C-alpha cells in the first residue's frame, strides 16, 4: 500500500491500533515508510528471523535459527492450536514463503522439522509443484535477455578466491525492459560453477546501490555484508546497501574480497 500510495499508507499507520512487522528486523529496512512506522501510536509486534532485532517493538518474536519468517509463523499457529483452522490458501502462502526464503530448500534448510512442516502443509491440499512453477516458471522474455547479458558481459570470476561478482549499472539496465524484481535470483547462478563458494550481485538503483550475497558451506556472507555494506542477514544469504558511486561500490567489494582470502581458502579446503 505505502509504495503505491504513500498518503494512504501514512494514514493507515497513523490510525492503526496494532501493527505486525514481518520478515525485517528494524524499521529502516522498509525504507521511507519506517519513519511513519516508528511514529505510529499502535502496538507493534515483530515476527522475524533476521539477526539483531530492533527495540522499537512492544512484542518481539525473533528466532534467527529458523529458516524463514513463514516457517516461524507456521510454528506460532501450530503451537497456538490453530493448525486445524489453517486454510489451503494460507498454507500455500506459508509454503511459498518457506520455499523462496531457502532457495527452494537449498540453503538454511537442514533442520528435519522443516520437512515435517511441509508434510503438514501438504495435508492442506497445497500443490507444491504448482507453487514452484508460478514463482520460477513465470518470467518475462526480457528477464532472460537481461540475465544472458549479465552472465556473459557483467560477470567476474575470482577462482583463487572461490568467488564471483555480477553487476549491473543503471546504464546497463536501461538497455532492457524488465519489471521490478526481475533480477531476483541472479546472485545464485555463479554458485553453480565448480569451486565457487561466494557470489555477489551489485545493482545500481535509484539513489543507492543494492547488493545481494550468497555463499555455500560455512562461509559467512552476512559478515562480509555487515563489514563493508551496512548489511546483514543469514550465513548463506544476505543483503546490503551502499550510498555512493557505482564504481566505488565495486571497488570496495574487490578490496574487501581480498581481506577474506584466508577464510575463503579455509572453507574451500574443508570441502
């Protein structure tokens, strides 16, 4: 609501009695809306799985060890004795959130209880294959053209550091017609290259540079994100932001990568 109609969003926040904050740890993560969220007189409940939750909430349910906020919501519903009341549509939404926040259960998803939860969601008659198809088999032609350009022209591989970089400037993006969110998942592709443990995607946006980080095994991409790009997240999936020139962001990344050389090589040697 706020993104498309800020005035209406501000009105809702100002007059709300209760606000649930889901899947972000501090109000800054919701951009301009965060200012009005902080000022709202409503009671605020945070339900999240990211590290370091903020303090501007009346009730905080924070479990960074849980794979996704959707999984955490299911656990809350189940423990409250509301599983029988869970509808098929609600179960579909929970499964979709669990699937997308774990890269289709390829990271942060080794806890066997996750798959017990999936079994319970399947009992609500969800079609997990159809959900996957709706999410991942529904892209535009322009997304694939942009992806092809990125992989062929804007990918750097650092084999000695077991790392890869993808990047897109605003000029690069202007050559393509694509929808917001179409670059989602680009960062994952280099991890399919043998020997690559750490992948970064840097994209120039309006007024800032956005960064996505993915890693394998025990390499802490969240530490890298926090140290160089005011970011954070999970061990194998994190994000960050940079306010400055696009070229400066890529320079900081390359220099930062060198400082993690020993840790990258150590993780690689343990494979």
